[in-house]
C-alpha cells in the first residue's frame, strides 16, 4: 500500500500580535489562533452562531461560508468568521479590535488578587502549618549491628527527630530510596504531605511524597491557583516564610471555545472535546507556572504541591471528569470531594511527586471557588450574619455565619461580563466604565478603562449607565426609553431604541457606541436573577435582605462596581454602603491559605459540608421573586426606600415616559 | 542520512521441545531460548562459568569460543555453551537431557501446594473477611429534590446498605462514575479494598477501587502467588466461597539468568538487567494467570486483587526495586513494608484497578515468603515452642511461638537443590531419590522420581545416599570414602573418590552416575550451615535444640526429605519424628489466607514486626557451631544419641576407614 502523502503545511500570520504559526492544510482558523496563543473572542464555542470571532483576511484565502452573522458588506471587505474558516493557503490575518481579547485586562485581575490581602474580611486565627513539610535528616549509616531496611531507617529518623509516626510512603519514593540515601552519606530531605483529613477517630497521616539527597529544606514551595472560566490566576508560595513570591494571570485557554461554562460543557460532548478543553487550561497553567518560576528564580523540582480552586465545571474539566451532567437537570456534579491527583498525569509540567488538590464543591453551580472564598474571607468563622456574593455569568450567593450557611447559584447570563450586550466587552482598556449624564442636555460624560478611546461597554460600566439613565429619567423604571425627550442621543436603531454613548468619530471601532433597550433588558434580567436569588435564599432561612451585618463581594467584576449605583438598579438590597466589603479574588485567597495551613485545608472540607445548597432553577418562589425584580430598582419600592425617594425627587420630565410633558 | 538496514532475521528451532523462534542476527543463544520459553539450566546467569547450558548445534552455525567448561571432544561433537554463542545462521538446536529443566517437576510442586491444606499445622480462628469486597447497590436516581453528587450518592448508598463510612475512593473510579451509574439505572457494584492497616487509633479505611454497572457481586476473585527463586505458584481464589478455583505453577522465567538470588542480583547490575529480570518474572506470572483464568473460566476483569509472597530478592525484583544492597554488607533491604502497587504498572496483565500486595519481610534473607509461611502455619498463634524451617539454597529458620519469634538465614549453598553436585539435578523425573545399600556387597538399590532411567541426583536423594553410605560404613563420619572396602563401586574419578550409583548402560545420559567426595563435602557444608543456624538461634534465646515441641518444614525440597535420614546426617536436631510436620508451600498458603481475611493481612504485618532477625554471616558463635557441624552427624555425638548409637552398632568393617580390617 502506498501511504498518503502528509498534509501540506501552511503559514498563518496574525496581526496585530505579529505571531506566525504553521498548520496543516484544512485546519480551522479559530483553532490555529488558539494554538498560536492569539486570543480571539468566541462566545459560542465555534458553533458559528455568535459572530464574535470575525477576522480580516489580508492575504491568502480561506474556505468559508457566509452566515447571517456576516453582512454582505463585511464579507466583501474580507471579513470571515474564524470558526467557520479553513486554512487553504498561507495567510495574513488581522484580528479586529472588537474580536480581540486584550491581555492588559489581566493586570487588573492581578490587582484584585493583591488587594485581597488587605481586605478587612479575612480568615483569622489559623496556625501556620502547611500540609507540605520538608524534613531534613542525618541518618546513621547501616552497619552489621544496625542493618534495618532503608525505609525503616528513614522512618526511625523521622520519628526521632520530628516525633512523627504513622507516616505512609509512596511507592515511587521507596523505589528511589537506596540511591538517594547513599548519594550524600545518608543525609536526605523527605517531603511529606497530609492528604487524609483529620477526623475524630483518625490522626492526620502524612505521606512521604519525595526524597532528595542532602539538605533541600530551604527550598520549599507550593502553588495556589484560581481557575476561572475567563482567567486563571496563580501564585508561587514560599512555605518556609509564608509569603507570595510571584503571581501571574492569563486568560483561560478555553476561552476561545466559548465564554461561559454551558458552551464549554457542550463542547466537551464533541469527540475529543473534553480532552481538548482539558489541555487548553493545562497549557494556560503551564504558562503561568513557567512565568512564576522565572520571576522568582525557583527551580521546578522544588515545587511540592498545588492547590486549585475553581467552579465545579472548571474543576471537572481540569481533571478530565465528564461535565455533561452538570448542565442536565437535576444538575449533579460527579463528586464534591475529589481525591488528590498527581499533577503530572493531567499534563501539568511539574515533578512526579506533585499532588494537585482541588477545593471541594457544594453543587454543580456552587463550586470550589466559592468554598475557597468563604474560607479566605472567614465568613464561617464569625457570628456576623453575612451575605457573600461572587457575581459573574453565574451569581453565587452564600448567606450565613459560623453556625450555618445556605447557598444558591442564579444564572445571571453574560451581561455582567459584557456578554450579550450590543457593544459589550470585557473590562479591558477602552471599555466605557464611568458614566455621568448632563441633566440639562442629556449628553453623556464617559470615561474608559485606561483612558483610551472608547471601544465598548463593560459590565460595571453598564450598571453605571443604566443607573445614570434611570436617575436622569432617560429611561423609566421598566427600562424603556423616554422617547419623548428632546435629544438626538435617543434614537431608533436596529435593535429598537438606543442611547448613543459615543459617536463613530470618537470611538476606536469607527462606529457609534450605543446602549439599547435590549441591553438594558438583559441587565435587568441579570440583576433580577441575583436579587431574587438573594431574596429567596434569605426567606428560606426566615431573614430579611436588610438584616445582613456584612456583605462581601468577591470576584473581579464585583470589585469594579459602584455599590450605590448597583443598589440603584436593584442588584443588591438597600443596605448601608459601609457594610459592603470587596475581597477581590477570594478563590485564590482561600487556595493560598489552604497551602499555608492544614487546618484551613480541613476547614475547606468542613465549609463544603456545612453549606446547604438551594436549587433555584425549579423553585417557584424564586420565579415569583425574579419576575417581581424585573423593574428598576424593584416592583416593591418599599424594599428600596432611599432609591425610591431619589427617583420621586426627580424633576417631572425626568420621571419617565408616562409622566413626561 | 540513510538509515541502517534492519538486522537480518534468523530462525532457531529447539529440540526436543519442537519450538521455533525468529531472532535477530547476533542474538545470544541463551536469550533466544529464554524468549522461546525453552528452559535451559544456567546456574551462572550467562557468565559462561558453570557450563550447565550446553546445547548441541544440529544444523547451522553459531559464533562461539570454547571455554574450559567444554572438552575438545564435546566441542567437536557440536556442543556449545548457549550463553557463549551468537546466532549467525538459521539453527536447529538440541537441548541435551542434562541441560533441560523438566516442567514435570512442577506437578510435584503443585502437589505440595494442595497438600498444605490438609496439614495439621495451620493457622486457625481467623474470620472470613477478605480485604476485597463487592458491594451491590440499587441507588435512587437523581431528582431535583435529591441532586447530590454522584459520589455522595454512592457513598450514601454504601452507608445505608452496608453501614460503612469513612471510605475513600480512587480518582479513576471518580472518573468513571457518571457513565457507570447511568449505564444500568443506578444499579452498580462497587469493589472496595482495605489497604491501610488497623491500628489502635485508626479504623480500617476501605478504598473504592472499582465500579461496575449492574450486579457483578457474584464474580469476586483474587489471586495468591508464591514467587520462588525457582518456581512461581499461583492460585485463583473465589472470594465469595473462600475456595481455590484453579492453581498453576511454572518455572520462574528468571531461572535462565542464574539459579540463585546472588547471581540474579549480580545480573541486575548490568545495564537494563533489573528490568530484564523484572519482565521475566512478570511474564511467568502472566502465563500462570492466563492458565488459571482459562481453567476456571473466569474473566480477567473480575480479578480485584493480588497477594504475593516471595523472598526479599524476588519481591524487590518483581517491584523493580534495586536489589544491590541485599548482597552487600550489611545487607539492607529497601523496605520491609512496601506500599501496594497497581499490578498493571508492573506489566501484569490485569485490570487498572488491581492492587498488588507484597508480604512484608524481616530482613534481606528472611523475606515475605517466610512471614507468609509463619502466618499460614499459625506458629504465631500457638504457645508451642516451634522450629520452622524452609530449606533450599538458603535455609531460613524461625524459632518461637505466640509470644516471641527469632529468625535467621543460613546460606546453605545449592546442594539441596542438586546444585554444585557432579550429577546433581532438580527433583524431576529421572532424579535418583530413593537409595538403599546392600550391606553384603555394597551394591546400591536406587529408585528415581517417575520411575524413569536415572538422569542424576536430586537434593533429597543426596541426603538419602549419604545417610545410607554412612550407615553402611562406606563413608566415615568425616565424609571420606572407606577406600579399603572391596567393592568396585568405590573408585577414583576426576574429582577424587566416588561411589558409582548407576552405570552408563542403565542411565539416561549414557554416562555413569556417581556421588563424589566433593559432593558429600558440599552436602556436609549445607547441612552444617542449617544445623549451626538452628543451634546459634536456639542458644541466643537460651533454649536447646531438643526443646522444640513442633518442627514445621516448609518448601518443596523440605517436603520430599526423609526425616530419619536427615537427622542421621545431622541436618536437623535429633527430635522424635512425630513432632515434624510438612506444610509444603507455606508461602502460598499464607498468601491465600491473607486474601481470605483482612485479619490475617494485619497479622502478617504483626508477624514481620515481631520477628527479630539474627545476622549470622559475621556471628562468631555461628562460625564455631558451623565448624563443629562439619561431621556426620556432628562432632558432638551426644547431641545425636540415637544416631551415634546406631553407628556404633555397625559391624566393625562398616564403621569407617580407621576401623577397617
């Protein structure tokens, strides 16, 4: 038989990243971009339905069909949907500004991470006793009077010097023992890890996971990771000094397969899909690890342990655990407590000995990131009645204190992340975040992240815009435009009425940037889901939304929002602003603390067990509360007395359509 | 670059096995035989120094140099040392009867195994509670009211139905959980294994190692193995009924690399040597497993667990643990307690889930086989003062009872296995085993195993021959021939004086079969080592060799010997014969019991901890006792009053050279 000749190799050049990649003829252009590390937005996971992955073919040709997401005009300009295109010649491709995922946003993500350490709400009172320990030993050499086995010699030494018994040992350590002991005259360093959890009956049982010749006890590091749907944050920790040596962040490599967990789970159902997504996030993790080690000049072989916090979907995909049933009713995760795995078996480039722990989860949509956040913020340690909220595509809410905790997840949709919004974008440079309105002429005053020319609207910007429009009477409490107002800023566009934030001449995209009634409606649905979730959960434990003594907002999105304006639109209950605390990336914070303290690791399990999850998707109360919340701030104005007061004080022409002259 | 053309393939045909194998040009002929599964004796492990691997090249040519082990005559006949020959043409090779390892001996090995079950000395009182369990569960399907994780559902079911909590689970099981649960409507069978050992503080902590759809609880099997230096015995166990379904035995595939552990350890020092030997024994194990499964019509996937007992060297090589330090003073094993390993990682062809347990050892030369023998024979359960001996190349001795145990290993050399004996052979068909002497004409009466024409002398035969010659006065108490006797049976041969057992015309080899003074000397050294070991060990605990209330003889060799005659030559102390018990393959017996009972598995660890090892190699008492024992039966005749009495009663001419007329 004659073997088919190998596929032709073609070169694809991506602008403005200026990156080349060689691919096989027929390769999907979106996949080529992913392989090249070029970040292209692709909300639908390559299904061709979102139209966000448009790229301009500057040179060469692709095989592609035009879908309704590309206008004939765009097609003739040379725009193509990357996910719908096959590479058939060498290419020069330009990724337009709208399709680009800027990495600059990441520095902001990192800022959150650092800010967390300074937050008021932090777990306290934990002892510094990392689950990973390094034990240096000078063992006596074997003699005819003392010829016990190598392992017995090691264990005896540990018992004598460190008063530890009941230690187990990994087979791989046994295997390397004779050489390692004899390499440096029976001076060795053993690394132990506590894997089992302390219970009433059992003492902790450390396992020897590594053995090195000589004294390596000064090199004692671990890694903490927050695996988010959008970004992955990592920290390199010095376990001798209990401090962060380096930190890094990157987009989750899965982002080009879909922006939300549901799209990613769907992608996993394709043949090889789960493996592909698993490798995507592992590759992101590997990139971060490499940077962290370079930054801190730490050698790979001295990493002993990885703690990972992530939502249930991210955790299951990282571990290559079938995520299918997370999105099918009744939404069951595979396991809340997943045994540690060897990181290397996942493809993570660390030593054979490195175990990866994942934070326990509570339910399909209340994951290890929330448990980690509760751990890091110490909610479970205090008597104070607390509302903890991590808001993104899903709003996860926890209510409780040191005695009890209830939790729920409410599907907010992508509006808070800038998704599903006509000119929505992630919170990176050029995103309109600040918004004020001139009450006289109704002209906007906008400011963008990075002070650049506007490119779109981010989630926190949208809240500010809608709150501003509401308080100025440009929109009414049902989110509809007051079209009687005498301003050109309100106009009828392709998606109904819209308000022009920025004219084409001033924008980075060369197009007008607007907020539409559909956008406002999306935001109202998102905020209503979160508020209704909070309300339903509160009522389920017979408390009122106003009883919270503390409100902790976690997550990158949460940390950017304006509390007053969030209350104005009815996202959060009307509670004095000084009870709100931002902790930034609480998930990473908890992962770090669990690396520092075995007690905290135990606490994480305790927290996961102690939380009661309320499933809202089929809850009638929730549905009623949700419908009641589809109003600005709420149909029940009494729940928002101050906001209602302010809205009433507006001059008549500003109070909405029905009152306009 | 031009790639070198692949090596030429050549065919080697082995007679009388009638096996063909294709090898590369230049392949070593001994290795070719090993690959082909043709058993050739090779005591020196291929060093060329023992001359036992002679084969006849009937057709074709090998590249070989003549060593002193081949006479010019043999060379001209076409005989070559297989280990010194390279295949350079197609070959037809005949393996002469002396070089052949007969597989028929194995059936005898198996007989021992079966006999063990009927022995008087057996562990008693153990509960039938296998470490491996199968738990069938009919779990409720998830619903919106009950959407706990798949794993929580499984663990809840196990707790409800089997009242087991504190269970851990392997990651691989978690991975397969969602599919398996849903394959048969949430009816599943979980397999659990107790790996951790019960201590005062800890409860037993079973681990879920497998999950299967439906009810597979009726198919519940494990394997028990004794890995001997010469042979490997295995049993397939039905864990529901507690019985042996099939048993099998084969030569240890390492046998062609050297007959004793020292040669094998030396072989492991060659590059790739350890791996080669590891694979050799794994291939033997795989062969046995295949046979057992076929025999019992059991499917591979229903095997859940393997228990292996072997000496320390065999155990370390099986697990690919460097055996070097076992043979270098001060003789340290890597570990007495080795954590369980996944059998598949060793190359054993079983399911991913199968854990392989190795019996704990006591020292470099008191291994898991002895611990297993003590377990199986119940020595540790009784108050009776017991001598336990497993005699082969090494004589391992245990003295003690339920309160205490001491142990030692004495290097007996290969004489008991027929090694180092001019016409020695293993105890297979044609081996002279029985021996009587006509006191009048000093002619021998011999009988062989299988009743075939004589081929050589096995170890137990040698004991009978030497005892017979001593009692007839043909040899004196120092093992020298009474050359004044008027019989042609005593003559001067190449190795000094010898006694002709069988003339060429009557033998299978076409040569005279003789026992030489050198052979007798070798036997005396062997028995002196065992006796001195027993004596040294007894004195170390201040008891006399005559105090034993029970003597348990384990092992294939031990089971074939004549007790009276063994006492006559001074191998064992003079104790009434009715106190001797043969248990056959005690090692396999213990491995089986530990598969049936978790208590027994715990006991094995307890036994290993409770035994105190005495290192004899540098012990002055032992050396003195050894020298004193280099006499038949012993220089201290008072220690053997009845034997001394019998020897005195012999007619004068039969009492040895110095008394001859």
